[in-house]
C-alpha cells in the first residue's frame, strides 16, 4: 500500500516537472497576425530577386550550393535590375491610377509625340559641317522613332529671324535657344557638346569623341536629364576627317536612344498630374480678384501653383491633361465668372506659355 502511494506521488511529480519545463508556444500578437493574414503575397520573381540580392536562397540543392561567386554576383545584378524594373512599373501604375481613361489616353499620346529640338552648344569646338552632321543624324533617329523634330535649317533661320524680337521681348530673361524652342513648340530641347579627337598611326587614321548631352524643358529651362558618352574609335584609310566624321555619326546614333529614354521617363513622372503650362496675366488688378479667378479656374484643371506676382503681372503654373487651346478655353470661362476680368483678352502664346491682359 505504501509502495503504491509512493509510486503515485513520484508519477505526479514528474508530470508537473515536465509541464513546467516545456517551452512556451510563441503567440503572435493579434495585430501582427492580422497584418500577416492581409499582407499581399509576393510574386515568385520578386521573392527570387530579393533572395538573390540579400544572399538568401530557397534552393537547397547541391548544384546551387556549388555555384561560383561570379555567377552569384551576375545573378544578383540581374535580379537587382529586374527588381528596379518592377518597382518602376509599380510607380508608373500608381501615377496612372488617378487618371481617367481620357486623361490616360491623352498622356500616352503626348509622350509618344514629343517634339525635340537638338542644338549644339555655342562654344563647342566642332565646325559647321560637323555640327550639321550631328544634328541631322540625331533628328534622323528621332523621326524614325515617330517623334517630331525641329530641322536644322529651320532652327538656323529662326535664330537669325527672331534674334531682334528675342532681345526686345525676352532679353536676359531666357537664352535665345530657350526662346526659339518655345516659339517652335518643342517639348524638349537637347544641347549637345562634343570634343572630337583624331590622329594617324602607320597610315591608318583614327577618330573619336566625347559627348555631353543636357535635356531641358523649354517652358522653364529646367534640366531634365544629363548624359555623357565616349564613342568607339573609328578607323579610316582615307583621312582623319573621314574617321572623325564616322565617329561623330556613330556616337550620335548611340546617344539618341538614351536621350529619348531619360527625357521620356522624367517627363512621365513630372507630368503625372497633368501637363504643366505657364499662365501669365498682365496688368493685374487687386489680389482679391486674382484669388476669385483662381477659384473659378481650379475646377477646370488638375492643379494650380502660384508663381511670382507683382502689381503689373501674375504668373501661375497650371497642370491639366489637355492642349494649350483647352487651357485657353478654361481661362476664358473663368474670366467670365470673375468680376473685374470680364474684359480680359489674349496677348500671345509661346510654347506652353500663354499670356493674357486683364483689360483694366
């Protein structure tokens, strides 16, 4: 009897000790559990990319363990590029998500039909023939891609014809290149600089060049992209001039796709809330009238940002997915509803800038 009681006591003690020493089960907080349940599942490609970049791998096979460091680095770089492309696509989708179908259609058509003006920097060392060759080759590539361009002869003619008007109208407010780009309706003007070099060795002639390209918004002269490029060495058996010209032509052809890509990407992000136009109102009345006008215009556009203002002139940056003629219609409708601006009239349009006079 005593032995039975002793055995029962020992058994109960062992059971109590086992329960006390067992590791407690991890309990996920309710908030974390809810977040885990609602978190979106990552795509297989994205998970693989993140694993490669961070050094993790879900592949436990012996072949994966024996992969060389070079292969891992290459795979990681490729995964990083894929991840960046996916993130860029997500950002673009987010930007488009707030657009109506008509706005999205207008914006996509706008980006496909950008108008470029390619110029050579004034102090570039290339001669006139090389200058013409570079611009012609650049325009040729743009035209093949479906973009509008300002032809070289048209550019030169406008530079000569508009210089006097530019000095009287704009003066130091902007460069002549920006002024001409606005007058000709360019969406992007590209300023190329080129440092060519040629030499001869053992009756063979060589040419090469360093390019620098800056892309600007003609409306504001803001820099929207910058690229440098060094050409491959070109060889000719006839002359150094031929070798150099071949290098300049080939270099321009290699550079233009990067110019298109970078400028289009920047404008796609910058104008995701509408194309930016500048609205100038001359001879402005008091600030209360301008405030009323802005409220009347606001429902017809995407966004309005006030710029510099004085007693004789007011400037606004206006964003909308529409042409400048549609902006003009919206402005007139706002004038009609604003006491004191019923007699306002159009003065001139230059590129994406439209100017009115209050009529006071």
